[in-house]
């Protein structure tokens, strides 16, 4: 099972949603989970040191002779039953995206991918399009929804981040995008404090964890 989290506008919380979804799956359901970073921010979000070695970018640039198990060698544990595959440095070679998805699907575990803003990477856009569950992360923002209707792919579900003062509702999102809202998260300063302190893995707010559980329940 591959779950891809993506956005059409920066700063909406895609990385935090992807990290929370992976952690929830590994902790509450006991599934082995691989968390894949195609945007570059997951090490910071998880409070782990940036990996200076190879990642997805280096794998994608090595050509067709790379061993089939090369990706698994690049993963590192970050929590019980959870491993992280970092982005690495340099461009992501679009022509390797289909093989990348195939290898993830054959890994035998739940895979959660932070695709970031899909307009920034054709590689990430391909992964989001081919994932078993393709989740758009968005705030209740008219501009974000307008961009989403022009995106090159349609989500299978939407994660809504609520913030004070917005008149739009989850039902509005569903009517515009013709996709179900699978979870609603409140814009919580406690989440930002946990990330900034490097404590997101151990001290996620309970309200956030409960909301993300709805994501893992709908994608199971």
C-alpha cells in the first residue's frame, strides 16, 4: 500500500501530515512502515539529523544497472517499525519514477510518501498519480482549491487543515474537487512547537494524533 501526500500550495502542512500518518500506522496498527521524503523536510520534522549520504535523488540518477535492493539499503530507522528514506541531493530523474513506485509497491509494507508541492517535481507528481491512495493536503483557502482544480492529477481523498476565519467548509472542498475529505486537522500551534523542538515523534498533540488516525483508517 502506497499513500502519497501532496499539495498544490506550499506551507499547508503536507510534510507534517505525511509524518503523522506514518507514525500512526506504525504505532497504533503495528505495521512496518516506510516513510519516503521527496520534498526534503522530513528529517527536520522528525527531529533526526539530516542524512549526508545518498537518497532517492542519487538512486534515481544511477541508471538501470543499480541493484534492485539498492533502495532498501538507503533506509534508516527513526522509530519502532518505522524507517525513513530521505530525498538526498540533486534532481529526481523523472524517467525512474515508474520503477520507483514499482519497488515501493513490492516492498511488502505500508509506504507513506511526502510528495510536497507536485508542480515542483515531475517525479513526485508521477508517484502521487500512481499511489494506491493519493491525498491532497489543503487549507480551506479559495486560492488553494482553485489551484487544485488545475492540478495535473485528481486526489482519491483530501486532508483539510482548518484555520480560524475561513468561511469554507469540508463539504465545499468535496463539491469542488469531487473527492472525499478523509480527515480534518485544526491548525494547532502545539504541532509547530513539537516540530520546532525536535519532539514530533514522541510528543505529538493528542488532538493531532486522533485526527490523523482517521487518515490511516481511511487508507487501510
